[in-house]
């Protein structure tokens, strides 16, 4: 049985007046993460307020764990330092396949 993919949603809350800086820091961090083994998706999305959502998909929990301890995350933390109100809370999700493979899960 192959490992199950893991989806993560991280919510970054921009510090007052720092939304553009936060957005740029996250954009800068993306290429290093995309190069990591097991990264299927690592995408940022704006909301209509001071939040930016990062949606991630990893081949397995082991890949996500390696990412969390890796150099790219350390760099991301340094880039967003002072630009957020607090550490980004994470929501870890496991897919429940339904409907078509293309539309029923990330």
C-alpha cells in the first residue's frame, strides 16, 4: 500500500501595513519548496483581508516532515519574520476520495 498524500493549509496573517511585504516573501520562498522531494503543490492565495493562504500537497507524511525540518522552511521563516502577527497555524488534511480523481480531491 502506498502512502497517502497529505494536504496542508497554512494561514498567514499580515502585520499591520505588511501585506505586500508578506506576499513578496512568500513568493520568494516558493521555488525552493517546489524543488523538494514529494512536493505536489505549494501555492499561495490572497483573501480579501490581511490573510494569505498557502495550500500544500505532499506525497506522504514523511515528505511533509522532511520539508518541515528542511532548509526551505527555515528560509521561509526568516523571510516572513516581522511580517506576520503570529506563526501561521496549520491544518493537516487527508483526502476522502469521491467523484472523479481530477475533481474529487486535491
